[in-house]
C-alpha cells in the first residue's frame, strides 16, 4: 500500500512539474507590451565582468546590486525570470525594493530538463523584462549569442558566471 502511495505521489509530482513548464512556455509565447528604454548603469569594473546595453556579466555570484538597480529603475512591465538560481530568491528583498513579486518567475535546476534551451527560448520570446541565469563558463561565442538575443528581444539579461 505504501509503495502504491509513493508511486502516485511521484506521478503527481512529475505531472505538476510538467504542467508548470508547459504553462511557462505558453506564457513565453504570449505577447506583452514592450518598452524600448536603454539600459545603462554606472557600475564598478571590479564587480562586473562585462556590461553592454542589455547584458550584464558578473563573476561575483553574490553581487545583485546591478540587478536590483535595474529592476528598481525600469518601468518595463514584463516578467522577471530566474533560471536555475543557486538558491531560492528572497522575495521579501524584492518587495522591500518595490518590485511586485507577481512578476517574478523562478525555475530551479531540478525543474528543468534543458536550462540552456529554456534560456535561449526565453530570450527570444520578448516576454521578459529581465532574465537572470547562473552558468559555469562564459565564453566569447556565448556572450555574442546572448548580446544578439537580448538586442532582438529588448530583454535585459544578467549572467552570473562561476569562471
């Protein structure tokens, strides 16, 4: 009996995760209002690896000030997507900063079959004000691809790179 209950619970959990990811993809296809406002921050070069108009690459995994500054000053109403964060984002932190938590979508690594594919599709969808992603390596081709995708979709992207 206990074995049957565990199987039912496992099937239910997989079903819920699948539905959640399908809903996310459906929402990614849903067009939202876009605002063409340039993204410019005066940031310390010690903390930020590279900043372009829509891409901020950081090698400091604990420095979220550029992200917070952008979210506080942007009037872009689209969603904010966290892809595979190393922990659970502190929603209270965002609420205190005046950022509506209903705009925040967090997808953890265990919920995703292919986070890189989701990342690229999300950037292409034009439905996010900001996409935040943690990666192990950042090479020049990846940076060039992200720059092109952010430019095409008018999405701001924050990449936290461990190396």
